[in-house]
C-alpha cells in the first residue's frame, strides 16, 4: 500500500531549517500517515458514483507525438468591455518532430458566452527544440520546455513564436516548474544525476544560479512543484520511490516521503493549511497531504496516474496509452471515452482575478495531449442552454389564474394565433384543428448547441380538442392522461405553418370555478336546487343543494378520452377520483356528488349542501379544494 514502506524512511534531514520537523518521524507517528490513508482507501472504491461528464470535446491537430502541455495568458482582465488584449496561450511539446505547437484562444466575453473560446488552431510552430518533453508555464506568454535527450531546457515566447534562451542543465531533465508568482526562476529536476538546477530566466540574468545534489529525479511531466513563492520545491523521485522536499534558498533537502513510483506532485496554495498532491502509478492512486501536519486529507483510486489538471470543470487525470481520460468531480468519478490515450494535461481557469460583473461561471478549459493520435483535445463545459421557450401562456379555463392546469380540464391559451376571425365548435366531438390552428401537448424539447436553438419533437404528444379559436385566444381541453412531470411542452401550429412553443406545469387537480362574467371573479356559475341560476335576486336557501360548475377535477372513473363528453343521460355517471371539499361562507358544505357534467367535455359538476349555519348575504364566498389545490374564490347568494 502507498507509504507502507519502512517508517524510518520518513525522516528529517540533518541540518534542515524547519524546527518543527526536528527528529525522525518513526515508530507510532507513522500512524499519522497510514491510519487516514488506510481508512480512505477502504471506502473510496465504492463511494465514487458514475455519471456522464458534461463536456464538449474538440480535437486539435498537433505535431508528432505531443507530450507536455501548459497554459497561460497575456493582457489584462480589467473590464468585460475592455479586456485589454487578453489572450490565452498554450504550448505543446511535440517530441516526434522537435517542435512546439503554440495555440491561442480568444475568450468570448459575450453575455452569456455561447462558446467561451475561439481560434482553436495552432498559431505558430516553433522548430528546433530537441525532443521536447514537459512544458511549464512561466506567465505572460512564456513557457519552459525540457529536452532530456539534450540535457537542456528552452524558454519560449508564445506570442512571438521564438526561443528566448536555451540552458544546459544536469543529465536528463524531464520535469521543471516555473515558481509561483515569479516567472524569473525555474526549478529543473535532472533525472540522470539526481540533482535540481535552479535557473534564472530574467533577460538580464539568464543561466543556472545553483545546483542542488541528492534529489532523486522525476520522469513525469509534472514531477516538480514549487511552493512558498519558490522557496520550497517538491520532487517526485520516480524510480527512487520517494518524494523529496527541498529548501531552494538554502539548497537543503528537508524531508523525504516514501511513495512508490510517484509520477507527479502538485501544490495547493493556502494561507492557512497548504497541501500537496501526489500520484503513484504503482498504487494506482492520488493522495492529498497537509504539508504542515503530514496528515492525509483525501485520496482517489485512479489507474496508473500520469498527469493531472484541476479546473472549474473538475479534476482530470491521464493514465497513458490504451486508457480514457478520468474526470473527478466533488461526488463522482467517470471516464471520458472520447479522449483516448491521454498523457499531458493543462487547465485554464478564468476565476482567479476575474473582475466583478463577468459571468459567475467563468470560461474554463482543459487540454489533453494524445501522442498515439498526434492530437490535442480541447475540453470545455457544455454551455448552459437558455431558458425553455415561453411564447404564450396557458391558464385554467374557469379561473384564468396563471397556475397549474390538470389533465382533462378546460383551459385557455392567449397567443397570436394567426387567424383574423373567430371559430367556434357547434357540436361534439371537438376537432383537433380549428381555423387552421392545432395544439400538440407533450413531446420533447432539445437544445441544439451548434445552432443555439431549441428544437421540438412531437413524439409522444397528443393533439388537444379545440372549442374556440380567435385572433388572440384558444379554448381547449387538456388531453387526459398527460404525464404530470414538469414541464410539459405545448406547440401551437398556426395556419401559415409557423409555430410557437411554451412549457407548462400540470397537476393532478387544479380546481377552477366558472363565473357568470366568465373571468373567474364574482358571482359563480351555480344552479340552485330547483335548477334556477343562483343570483342576488334568486339566492339559495340554507340547507338546500346547489350545483357548482368548475373544471380541473383530474382523473375520473371511468376514464374519458380526449374530447369525449360524459354520457348525456348520466349512464354511467363519471365520478372524480379525488373527492373535493367545499366551503361556503367559511363553513364546510357537505358534498353529495362530484363528477363530470353529463353531456359535456371537461366540465366538473359538484353538488353541495349549503350549510344551515352560514351567514346569508348577496356575496357569500365559495371555494373548492381538491388534493390540496384550491380554486379561485367566487361568491353566491344565500338566504
């Protein structure tokens, strides 16, 4: 298991400057490392959920056998309207043709940006870099490229496409790192002679400033990580099974951690608790270590990790030939099958220093090299689609409230229908096309990222029965049996073939009471016990039974098809599955019948007894409730 070697190897080097680390971390102290690690490894395999990575992937042509890659930028992000020549640069080491490909990415600062970046083709090819291997970002468009076969490193300037300088270092320099916040210093790990070369890359002082011996070298793309403004270096000694901490200022080896086949190290800067990431190809895992306490704070099982990039899109880990790229989010681990045999990784995140007012989800991307296919993969998050179309509204046909509607109920739509006159139905069954207008309820919406538009599919939809079509209004029945999952798509087709789209929320019940003014307000459409219209001059007696007419009852027994009326003779009666409650003047009214009005489509009839103790009046409030949904408040006359 990772770090399960002889605990005496975790040592404080003689003469090290960190007094808190004085003495050996042997014996029982090794439990500080092994205990949390063992616990983490015991559950991580089963804890990772698999989910589809939400990414867009593009393939970019590179040179032969691209290996290392790094990203940085030039210009300033001051304001969205004036980014001051802001550009993002990437450099790719093509080991097969002694070249470095330079890519430039221009962020799209639109609101929202449809595609965050443009110009995804190489802008320059820099020739004559012998067998380049790793690339490290030195800020402001500069990159440091290692050439292990030539025992040298090269500093390149991406915007100009030139080599600024080449430096002879130790033997086989595979990995290097430009120190944090200071691109004037580079730390190079020399695998062949187990040394560190510290280089100044300031134009006024090119050259090696010191060599630090006895630091087992890395063969990884990111085998060196600097911290504390370049004062500390961590080096993954690939074949020495050790990660070494070095004080660069004093050229002192501070600490050695036993790690089998470490492939990369990466630092997490923090003001309170800095930590170090380590990957082991032997143990097929990555760990995170708090460098102030040497406590392991997290681990992931990843096959033969070779390189890693962290971004707002999550963390990405490459595993080399014959594998897919691994994506790690907060709660899941998944692979991206579209990216095969990845090796080098780099990420650009727009969030650091991102000015106020720019998108809250700033553009971020990841690059992955594939030497087997001579390809660089460009990975970005899928652009969040715009809100679903809402080109017209559908409301309860009785209350006209902009609330949910129920399957089987009567509803109204307000939209420009494309007709110039009114069309009404004179007999049943109601048609599904009236005046050249039709409505599809259901189906699906899909967002096409390429066109930036929503597309509608009518598969699974039902055409709604229509009762009235005018220039700006449609009266219809919501087809029974429509699934209640929100949102439900509705497409309106006009006589000229043009369409409008909207989405609506459906509910199992959505009671609405009809009124004499046909606007959902005031005097209810109610019949007294003797079948006369209830009104102020014809009130209902207390204790009598009234007939309330509404819509939105939901499912019925037996079920009715779209446009089908309840039997005119009442044989059989069509009853509602949900028994409503009725209040009159705030008093509960006994419901004697709840069903569909015989001979009508979608019309709900409720027979209820006027409470004997209700206070009489010309405008006594009436409310219907069903399955927790409450109707509009209307009035009736009671004596």
